[in-house]
C-alpha cells in the first residue's frame, strides 16, 4: 500500500527548477555586458553655460598656466614643456599640498590639456582644480 493515498507510485517533486532562474540570469548578464561600456565611455554633451560664485581662499594657490601660444608658466615662471613633469615633481609646494590649479586658454586642443593633467597626476598632484573665466553673458545687472 502506498503512503500517498491514491498517488499510484508517483513521488512529489521537491527539487527547485533552476532553468527559469538561469534564463533570467543570462538575460541580465547580457544587459549588463552591453550597458557597461556605455557607462564607462563618455557621451558627447553640450553643457549649459552658467556663472558660478568665485571661490574664497585665504592663501595664494599654485597655478599652472598654459597660454594661447602653448607656453607653460608655473606661477609667474616660464617652464619648457619638456621640463614640466620634472619641475612639478621637484616642486616642494606640490609635494606638500598635493594641489595644483590649471589655467588653460580655451583655444588649446582638449588633448593637450588632458596630457598636462596626466603629467600633473604622475608628478604627485592629487587635487587638480580648473580655473575658468565667468561667462559675462549670463551675468544679470
């Protein structure tokens, strides 16, 4: 006599069917594989112009300036482009504060500014600020 009472020899299934779970997980994996490169790579965006409050500071900050004619100035001293990394690495103020402000002319190619930022990072700069000019068109009287 069977204990299931009219079960006629069939056992009740107690295993979990993992096939739907695997299907859902594979779909999610594909979605994340497609979405991850889009998150990491930049998207071209036209940023709005805005005026910002001027930063208050009690002491003079060290500024690296790149002029329109691609000359480099650390403070008021001109530096040869090939010597830039060495000068930044040996600068005591940068090594102490780990801070530098970049003031680059807007006509410079984006790649050159990014290259200077990478040089500063290799020289030990941990905090790199960008100095900009306020947009005069957005100022209200």
